[in-house]
C-alpha cells in the first residue's frame, strides 16, 4: 500500500468513526427521548437500574441501527474525508501530480466494501444470535416478564396458545395445543385433536416441553383422551417465542432461518414477506455501495467554494436512493396489476441507480 493510499484510508476511517458516532448517537437520543418513560416503568427500584436498562437496551439495539443506516454512514464518511482534502487543496495537488480521480477514490471503495461486509455479518450472524433480546420492548429491559401467546404455529403445523408464558421459568401456564395435519390443498389444514395441560415447561436436555397433566383429546369422538407427558416443537423454543411475538420479527432472522421458516408457511401473504426479505438481503449491500458510487464523482471537485453544493447534491442523490428503496420495500408485498412481485421490487433500486453510478464513475476526469 502506497503512502497516498494510507493517507486517504486514514482520512476515510476518521470520517467513518465520526459519522458512525453522530448518526448512531442521534438515533439513540431520539429513541430515548420517546421511550424514557417506558424505561422508568420497567425498572421501578432506583435511578441506577434505569441507567443500566438504558445502557443494556441501546447497547444491543445498536446492531439494528447500524444495519439500517450502514450505507448512509459510508456516504457521510466519504463526504467528510473528501471535503477535508478539498478544503486543504490536497485533492488538487494529487490530481496535478498525475494521480487519476479513480485512483484517489479506490481506497475509499475498498474500505466501503469491507464495511458493507461488516453490515452483512451483523445481519446474518450477530443479530440472529441476540434476536430474543432485541425483541424486548423498552419497558421489558432488565425484567424477565410474562405475556400471553396466541396461535403460534410450529413446524408440525400445530397452533399453541397460553394465557401466560413466564420467561424466567420458561413455562406455559394452562397451554392448549391444537394439532393439525396437512391436506392435499397446501392452504388448508385438518384439525386432528387438542392437547391440554396445566403446565408446560421447556426441558433443555431433551428439547421438549414437559407437560403436567397433559392429555390429548382427538377429534374422533370414539377415541378416549390419552395422557401426554411431553410435546416436541422443534422450532418453537423459548428463544423463538420471544422473537415471534414481535411485529416484523422476520428482520431479526438470518437468511438460513428465513428459508426454514418459508417451508412452514402456507399463506401467500406470509410467503411473499419472506421472499421479499430474502431478496432484499441480497440487494441491500449492493444498494449501499451504489449510494456511495453515485455520490463519489460529485464529491471529487477541485474548487473549495463548490464543495458545499457538491455535498448537498451528494446527499440528495443518497436520499433519493434511500427513499426509492424504502418505497420498494413497502410495495414488495402489495398486489399490483393483479400480481405480487417481491423479486422485481427488491432489484428495482439496483436497476435504477447502479447504471447511473457506473456512468458517473466513468465520467470522472483527471
């Protein structure tokens, strides 16, 4: 690596650290301002417990904030580093010495690819590993809690209900499990019976729910109730229960988990949402890099007096890409022209902005 590459990389890393701290900090402050009373409700003992809950909650949720604005952080960091070089007339000196504009932005592009890979690892590895903690609300931080469960489906096709699920003891109080089997029509299930119990406690050693006074009542009126000691719900473990009670829990799952979940779905709406999630997992990193490539040629300006307008144009292009992506995510699961096309909506921002990015990069002049 040449001295010039190290200097540009160092400048970009400095800008990345500053933009990361500012944008993530701003996101945390806004959320804290809205939810501060919920933290106080979740920890009634002392002020110190409230502070601990706040630190724990946002320490975990930073992973989500980083995933959502990783592309914007990169663009802001590039604007910071290139703006500094333009203001000090360093960019003019580099170009005057014979270094091409494309060669100048190469270290920034390489680092951007690395940080995009970090965002992908955050989505696919880190977030799924702590997804049960990320599913908690602000008033549940620091407390185990209990809540009702209504008609959660497992891999067997059964529906599980309980008036109270205790997180600390991992127990379902007076659970009801409606057993079903698939029919020739994948959208229709046949109810085969009902399992009722006084208590169901998850057994980590066996991976099953141990039932107290469990009994299976078949839909066949001639069959007598049978005692049931335990129930196997392979994909409905305590961690999954905590996740699936949260609206939009699909975003906390890895691509592998989304694929496994898609095999259990029979509703077209649910299948469409999962398919949309899987395609956006592929296109989001591409869109983040596209936002940078669209902005870089605008930021390579020689006159410090035009830098402010260049930054504004750069952020405008980034905002346009961000808004188009957001709109596509909204329409990905909607019926338009009598069809649902999640694949098209997921790749549409790439088709629009990636050619623009390559054209702008090719038009950069030394």
